[in-house]
């Protein structure tokens, strides 16, 4: 079975200026990333703000073209012109329903927009489709004639989910879909996304800075740091046996230590580095509690693990270090 969605050696580089008189410099937002999403899978993509995860979402949505490498949908290579085709199969749900919903449009207009853009059905069938999808996401039909400002944060996120699902996509890219919501509302939305996945056989890429949120939904987790996937594992493997010191640090910042979970041995110190000027060798070395002298010189390569891979010299036999 071909993955529904695949990135092969994707790199995305931007040219950015620092300050008004700064020299333009290259910023590698995604650095040679390969990822596969199987049908029905939920891949959690986790990392701090600025690590490249939103850029990765844009590349997957066809909103940004990779500088090199390729994006494949059902094993087929995507070209720039395939954007429309892609939109029918891959839909986004963004973080902030306050800013992603047009305040001047009624809920009916907002939810039916993808159908109108892609010229699907007539007015009557679009109206039926809106009622149906609102019911599926747990909103009454009477909200159709209301406006985003009349709704709560959780209701707005349900509207954003309805808008994404009305095209009957196979893949949904969720970029921090619950980060702007209260904790109690967050779990309702996560439960809804889980139910929808079951009901419609959806495949999710679920982007979050919060590992605890990802644990709830994901089947696999990819941990991103300065444009690299530094560890990929099943959700069970990552939470039970995190290997990369960055994964360990992320876990220790979200979990209160529990028996049997292992005691985190790293805390995230030092600030997130400037992606324009990434640290030499292993990009994580200035913050790594287990850094060794060669970590600042040599970039680690991906090493296979039972259910994924890790990029860290601690696991590299050829360097004669401890192997866990
Ligand atoms: Fe830490 Fe070295 Fe592993 Fe990088 S390669 S995460 S610096 S131990
Ligand atoms: Mg982001």
C-alpha cells in the first residue's frame, strides 16, 4: 500500500533579511525531510515555534513549493498545477478560528466556500451539504445565519472543521487546531477530531508544540528541530522510550513524572536558536544535556530504531558511544 502522502527529501529555503539594513541570508526552514503518512494514520508533528512545522504544513497543502525534493499523493508526484486537485483531497484546519474565519460572512457562507470555489453542486445541494456537515461537527442548523463573532471559540473551531470536511478530503492537516482554546474545550475538539477520523477514515497530520495534545490522537510522532525530523516513532514508543535528548526534554516539560515512564534527565535550557544561523554539528548541541565534544562538529545521521529513526550520536555505534 503506497502512503497517502509522502515527502521525499524535501528542503525549503527562504531568503530573509534581518533588520532593515541586514544582508539577505538563506533560511532553511525544512532540511531534507522525508515523511510518510499511511491511510488512516495520525502523524503528530511536534516542535517549538520556528522549527519549520508550519512551513511543512504549507508544502503539504501545496501553498509553498519545495526548493528541492518531492511531494507524493498516493504515490503520484505533485506538480505546481495540481493545486486544485490537491485541495479536494487535502484540507487544512488552522490554529486560530478567530482569524481564519471571515467576520463579515455568515457561517453558511464560510462553510460552503470550498464548494463554491471548486464549483461543486448547485445552491440547493450546497445548502444541504452545509446542514449535514454542521450536524456532523455538533452544531445546530440555526447557526447558518449567524456570524463568527456570535460564537464561542470552540464553536468557531467546529465551523473551521466543518469547512475543512465539506470537501470530503482524505487528509486533514491540523496546524495547532486547539492551541487557542481553553483546556476543557480543547479536549472536546480533540474528541471530535478523533470521532471524525473513525467515521470517515481520515488521515491526519497533527501539528502541535504540545506533546500531551499529540499523545491523545496520534498513532506516530515526528519530532522536529530546526528543520530536521530528529526522531520518529510510534506514539507508544516515543512516550515510553524517547531516545533523542530533545524528545526527552519535550516530554519532561509536559509530563509530571509517572512510575514506569522513566524519569526525564533533560530540561530545555537556553533559548531556541536563530534558524538563520543554526548551531554547527548537531543543531541541538547548545541545549543538550548529553552533548559530547564531537556533537558541535559532526551532524548526526538518521539511525533506524524499532519503529522509526533517531538522529543523535548517542545511538551511533560507529562513534563508539553508549547504545540504548
Ligand atoms: Fe545531544 Fe549530541 Fe545527540 Fe545532538 S547528537 S542530541 S548534541 S547527544
Ligand atoms: Mg506555527
